[in-house]
């Protein structure tokens, strides 16, 4: 087995979902290892962190509890703030649940993460408590253990914080970002989903070729009005 | 001969320089055709154009004449403005000269453009009248014809304007952006220079594979603190 690759991802991101599916195909076939790593788009894109070398706004410093829903229509500015806070909280809730799931082992971590991704991006379910509990069942987690591990909110936040810290040090800016055993790291955004081994192998090989080419390729990015074709 | 590729470039950009060198190797070998296209980073990155669907600030609307140099130290804000204006003017001057050189044919256009690129990025010469005239000589232009063509400033500005208009329609955002005969278009940034045919062939093939992969690859971009290695 080759040394492990790593994949930084955020549950909100459909590209990260496809990246995890690709990685799962290759690891199930025993061809590549991938370590799951957490990266927060809510944090990375937060206005307080714009232009900063190190984050000043951390997802792990935010509260979990959702504000009590209100029927009263707020001014637009406050509505936007409320929407953003709900986004932040659902993101944090999901990451902490994933950290708890990971305490049941590597396969549990993969199965839970993919179950959440599929619920959110295939079945359009929100990232909330119901989706998390359904994913825990789909992944076959020990639910009692899962509940107990989730109680250790401080420990889970600390784990997540160390993930986000390392992502910031590497300069991850989007998901999925794959890191190869040699240290090469790049955002790899693709539009199409595969769960086919031969296809996954080809896409992964192409990614490695770009990162290892003598050209020293830093970026290949489509022009805005010439998007990639969806399969 | 296959239908022509296109390459959008700006003389200020070292990545565009390497792109043009790569393209020149392949066209000299008779393997690929490339059409030279102009794209302005000064325009694309101008603050007035930020977030706009269509540019409102155009390089072709700017004056050519350089402000009389002043020994007087200006306030920092005005110094920055002056530097920016000098950048804009040298950029426009070079593009218009390149449009004039192109009137002497395709080979003249390539030879002049590469001579300017090499003077600026290999020999660290500024983009100014002296560099332009030296490049015209290096490229073996008919200098009398070149001078006459440069007199038609209005016609040259109109040509440049149509280039910048098309670049904006495609959504070019950086240089070099290569467009393949099938319409696939992407920014292709690489750190290393090659003038070797076999190497150029490999790098070009890899670019095409990324753009044509079934994955629908939209972006491969290195993490900020894991840059590509220079050869």
C-alpha cells in the first residue's frame, strides 16, 4: 500500500462530495489510501478572514445552538445575517458529528461522511440533526456510542480546530483539495460523478500527472463562459 | 494541419510569455497552429470592472502620452495613481505596437511578440518605446512600414478593442488562456520554460487531456503554500 493521500473537504460542497466518492472507489479497490480531513468554507470565505495570513474568525469559536425560529419578518440585512448564522451552525453541527463518527474507526468515518454527502447533494436534505441521525444509521454506527461521543463537544471542537489550523497552514482555499504523499496539494474541481473503478483510476492519474508534470503547472482553470461539460 | 488554437496573452505576464514560447515550438514543428490574441490584465483587474458582467473601463479608452516626469515627490496616494497610469500606458503602447507589427504578417507578429516578451521577462527591460524598437529590429520588421502603421492609432485601437471585447465575452480572466479548436478554453499557468519540442508536446497534450477529460474538470489549482516546483 502506498502512503496515504489526504482529502480536505466540506460537507456543503458538491465538488468535495464527488471527490470523496472518487477516493472511496480507489480505496475500496485497495489502490490508494486517503485520509479524511476537514476544511470549512464558511470560515475560509468569512469576510473577517479576507486578506489575512491567518484566520481570525474560526468556525470552532461559533455557538452550536440554533436561534429560536421566528415568524416575524426581519429587515433584509438581519435576514441575511440570520441565514448566514444558520449556515455556520449547520456546518459546525455536521463537522462535529463527523468527528464523533470518526471515533468509531476509519470505515465508520467514511461511511458516515458519504452518507451525509449523499443525503445532502443527491437527496437535497439539509445539514441538520435529522440528516445526521439518518446518516449515522445508514453508516451502521453504534448509535449509543455516537450519542456519547457527541456529548464531548469540547474534545470534538479541539479536533476540528486542529484540522482547520492545518488546512490554513497549507493554504487550502477550496474543496476538495487533495494532498499527494509527496506533498503536492491542489484544489481539484470536477463536474461529473463517478463510482466506476476504471474511470476513477483515469481521473486520479490525470490529477497526479498535472501536479507532477515538469511544467510546474500551478493552475488550469476554465474561462468563465466556457464551462466544462457535464456528462 | 489541424484547425487553429488561440492564445490570449498580455505582455506584462511571465506565464503568458512561457505559453507563447510553448506555442511557438509546436507551430514551428508544424504540429499545431495558434492564433495570437490580445487580453489586458490592466483592464481585467481594474477596480471599476470588478463584479461587472461587461467591462466599463477599457484600456483602449486610455491616453497614450506619458505624463511629463516630475522630480517632485507626490503624496503616496498620488504616487500609486501615477505608477498605475504608467503601467496602463506602457501596456497600451505595447499592444498597439504589436497590432502594427501584425500588419506585416503572421510570422512578423510572432517574432515581434516573442522579442518583446524576451526583452521584458528574460532581460528585464521595461515595456517602452526603446524596447519596442529593439524588438522590431530583432523581429526583422520593415521599420518604415512599422512606423507608418503605428501612425494609424485609431485603426490599431479599434483592432485591440475587438480583441478585448471577445476576450470579455469568453470570460478570459488570466493569461495565457488557450482556446482549443473544439471551443474548450482555460487559463494554463505553468512555472517552467521550455523550448524543447518533445517537452512542449507533452505539456500541451496534458493540457488537452485535462480539458477533454470525462470528469468535466473545471479547475486544478495548487494550494497557496504548496506552490509548484520550478525546474
